[in-house]
């Protein structure tokens, strides 16, 4: 049963179409994370919005082997789940997605696209679920309802009339699951293009680019339980308390068994100070547990130099006492390139390291000493590392450091990239990538009797550039909000408007739905919590988490409307219309009717998925093979792990400028804004803030709380500017600043990328801050 279109505020926040700088409240940042208040802020709204029956059903099945996979993050599920295997952010995501409030026809008639351009992501999302296909005709400023047949026929007609398949782009976020992801890449390649950008291009592309040359696999080399057996966990560039809170359970396991944790970040994060586990008495009533034994507050972009400096100290200690520090047996048996690497690292300039990191020698000495004493070390990272100019190089350097002491393929040790979206890793495993490896192409050809295109396609940045250049005519997105998530988002909006047709497969409104091509379609689909019934009955799908575990997932509640469809259904229906008889070995109807048929094809195409249907039904989840982790075998060209040589670079920040990083607030998932609050950082009722060191504020003649304009600079281009931001004095590194994503994406130049993997450098943007007079009003900041 659905409710009429009366938007309801989430988490007891007032619903406001407009908010201003004057509403903002700033308090002291918290020094711990989670606790009983996190449970309250999750469960009370869930009960209020979904009712008792749904609350019990969903909270007891989320992240369980017989339930559904949480859409909030990719953190791993333990082998033995607790009764409650969710976090505050996961519950918020479910309440947000599974709301009974739907958008009625009157909303579309009353709200033009132009009138919604100044609304925030928060306001757009609060309007409720999209439950009917919607169409915007060329020249119109409104969406109107359309039937599914009409909508899909329009997409098919647009695709089949293109001069080249490469004039179409098929984007996806990690919100879609393995089965539809496999079908999407199959559809695109059978259509004739590798234009398969995904959200990984914007977040963890550097992980694969940095890890694969070293060990042959671009995925985590640890099991969930390895955290409990680790002597040392180095947490770099991430905030678990906001982005993946269940990771704090694993870090608590590390500490409980006597291991140490070191945090490396430009900002102090509450969760890495203390964790109050709400499922323990010490978390509910006591002070919880101290997480970080050492905090290295590093200058933005200095991580590469830090890892090199630690490695240099390790090598010098080995020189001083040969045979006592390095794992020589591992290096000699399993690695290539050590001597060249050793010579390269011993030449690292110590003065440059201190300049780049902003640290003192004693801090680096402390980390190096911990690493040398540890018999099993995990290094874990997230976007704070991957969205740097040297993101891929930094990860390659992390792999070098791990190899020195044999921290690959042994208990309690390894590389642990933590992906923020729940199935972004699975999408890549399923083949959603602008590149098509030869082995994958051969397997597709054998299974489906067609020759896939061999040329690389467009990644996310390249797709947006091609839209700006008028080279893409049809832009289709499965979930996600690429317009807002993309660097230089104002340019991204102009590019999408060049398309003849934009198609958004969606659940709730976001910015990408109101910035459209000449024609536009919204195609409403199920959320993960909803049951998926097809011709052969109730279906399930799967997702891959951050430690390579494949988990079964099936919805628990009735769909919000009979008109919402599954992602699989949408792709299969397009397949029948666009490809049909031209590819007789691809049985789109069978895929649509019974998802077992999809998994059967996956088992024959993708290594590690043998007997997929039987295994997932019997085991409910299983871990994919990972040769470096499982047997210390390395699928590299040499058959060994490879030490690589990485050149360091100090980011040039001119006098009077700051180095900006974008970040998420606590009440936020990617570009989805649940409220205007960021509890851990002490921000309420606003997002238009810039966090600055008190000395940086004073040096510019500013005061805490003042309204400012923020400019980003890029050689040869006009300055980008956001006006009406509030200065907030914050304990960040001097010379560094932070602003909320996605609003601050306006400031990220499109050309600011990691040259290895083309990921936007959202953690390293040179800005200047000047006094302003115009306060931000309305749902969006003032961008010029």
C-alpha cells in the first residue's frame, strides 16, 4: 500500500524547500562514534516510517545469509553473523529507499524541471519513490507518465537509429547487483560498444591500477577474520564511522586480540578515536574502546611520501641488522624487482618527505617501528587515497611495503581496499568495464556466439567529455547520479543536455533526473528490500563485498507499486527489442523469467563461479578465489609478485592557497543526502561550509563563521567559484581544507585526474578563499 505524495522529513528533520546560512548550527566535533544514540537515530525513524512489521522483518534479515544485502556499503559480512548485522547508515538507506511515499502525477504537473534546478539533493529525494515510467519530450519542461512499452520502444528506437554503437553510453553504479550487471555488459557488447563507465571510475579505479601490477589481482587480499589476527592495521584515508561503520567491529577485534591500529588522515575522525559498540555493555554504558594507537595527521596528498619513508626506514634497519627485518624467503621465492626497488627507496629525499606529509620524523619513525615489529600487517584504504593525483602510485607503494615483510597470503595480513558502494566490486567482476580483457571476450564469444568489440570504451570522465563534445547521443544510467558525482559538475550538466536522449533507471529523484537530454526517460525499479517476482516465481540476486565474498540477496517486503520493475527485467526487455533475432544464442526471455539462467551463463563465463546456482543456494555465500591470498601464487606476467618503482611528486600549492578535499557528511550515502546534519563533525542544519584550520582563517583576515567565496584554480581555465559558504574552524592540517561532496564538485576541474587511471583528484584541489557578502539561499549553493 502506498501513501499519497506528502513528503515526510527523514529522521525528525524539518522539511524545508529552502534553507540558508543562518540556519546552520556548529558545535564541537564528537570524540567517539556509534553508541546507543546511533541505534536510536536509526531504529526510531525506521519504526516511524515503515511500521513495526517491516522494521522487524528488515532489521533481522539485512546482511544475513537468508536475507538481503545492505545497499549502504561494501563492508564484508562475517562468517558467523550477529543477530543484528546492520549499522545506522544501512538502516537510513533502507528507510530512504523503502519509503511508502510515492510521487503522484500532480507533482510532475506542478513542478517543472526548471523549477527544480535550484532544489537540493535532499529536497529531491524527499519527494518519494518514482512508480511510473516518465517521459520528457523535446522542448517540454515537464515529465509526463508513459507506459512501459512506449518507454522501452523509445529507448530501442533511439539506440537502433544511431550511426555507431559508440554513440551510446551505459553507466552503472554499485547499486545494481551481479545478475543485472552481467546482463548490462552483455547487452552493451552485443550492441557493439565497450562504453561501460561505472562509479568505480570515480572512486576505486586507482586500487586496481595500483594492485594489479604488483600481485596480478586488484581486489582485497584479506578475509574478514584476518582483522582479528592482525598485529597492526594501518587505516589510510577513510572514515569508517560514517562510510562503513560495521568495519569498526573488525577493528575492535584487532584491538581485543592485542593488535594495534594506526590512523592516517588529514582530519581527525571520531570513529578512529573511540568506538562504542551498541551490541556490548561497554558500548552502551561505558566509554567503549580506543581504536587508533597512533594518529598521523597528514597533509593532503602526502600519503605516497609517507609509505616511501616507512619503507626506507625498514630497508635501513635491515642494512643495520641483516636478516632481522625483511622476509627474505618470501622476497626470494615469490617476488621480482627487489634490488631496483631497494635502491630507489634508499634514495628518497627525507626533507621532501617532511614537506609533502607535514609530519615530523619522530611520527614516521613510530609508524615504521610498529611495522617492523608486526608479524602480520593489514593496510586498508578508501577514497582518501584513491582520489589523489598519485592515487594509483600510492597504492602501488603500499603493495611494495607489504611485500617487504611477506604480508600477502598469510593470516592477519594483506591489502584491504574498502569500497564504499555495496556491489561496485561485483559489477567489475561481472564485466562492467570500459576495457574488455581478452579472456573475458573469448568466454563471451564461446557462450553467446558473437564477437565482442575489442577497442576500449569510454570511462566516466571520458564519457562526460564526449557528451560535452556532442559525440554521445544516448546516455543511459542504471542507478547512480553521475551528473552530481562527476568532477566539474556544471560542465557535466551542460554535456548531458547535448544528448538526444537521457535514460535514468531509478528509484528516487536526484540531480541527474532533472538535468536531461533533449528527450528524457525515468524508468522506476525495485529497491533491494522489495520482493522480485518473475514468471518462475520469487527471484534472488547476488552481490560481491569488499573481501570477495559473494552473498545471496532477496527482498523481504512487497514492492511499493506493481509498476516498478527489476533491473533484470528492464535490460532483458531492451535486449529483446534492440538485439532480438540478431543474437539467437542470447535468450533474453529466459533471463527475464528465471535468474538461474543468468547465473548459469555467469558460471561458464567468469572464473570462480563454477556451479554458481548450486553453491549459492547451498552455502548462501562463498568467497571467490584469490591466488595471492590463497596460495601465494601471482597471476602476473612473471608469475611472481612485482616490486614497482614509483616517482613521487609534491603538490604545488601557491602562497595564500589551500589544498581542498571533498568528503561525505554522516547523514549521507554517496550523493544521497538523508538530512542536513553531520553529527560527528558538529554540523547541523546546513552543508554549505568549508572546514579550515584556525591559523589559515586568521591569515586571510577572516573569522570563524564568516561568509566566504571559494575559488578553484586551474592553468588556462577561468576560476570556478562557490559563493555563500560558512567558514568553520576545524582541527584539519594547516594549509588544507574540506567541503562536502557533491556540492563542491563544481570546484573540481575536469582535467584534474590521476594520469594512471583517469580518476578525478577530488582530494587535491588548489583553492583560494575570500570574504564574501552573499549568503547561500535555497537548496543549492551559488555556483558561477
